[in-house]
C-alpha cells in the first residue's frame, strides 16, 4: 500500500509539473500573439 501511494504521489507531481510547463508555454504564445492581433485590428 505504501508503495502504491508513493507511486501515485510521483505520478501526481509529474502531472502537475507538466501542467505548469504547458501553462507557461501557453502564456508565451498568448503574449507573443497579442501585439500581432492588435496590429491586425
């Protein structure tokens, strides 16, 4: 049971780390896209 919980915690940490990386990447894309969109309008 302890091994299962430990593995679940590792998996959770990996998923959260991936989510944070995705959010940072999305923020970069949004930031880069905004000036282009404003110029297009």
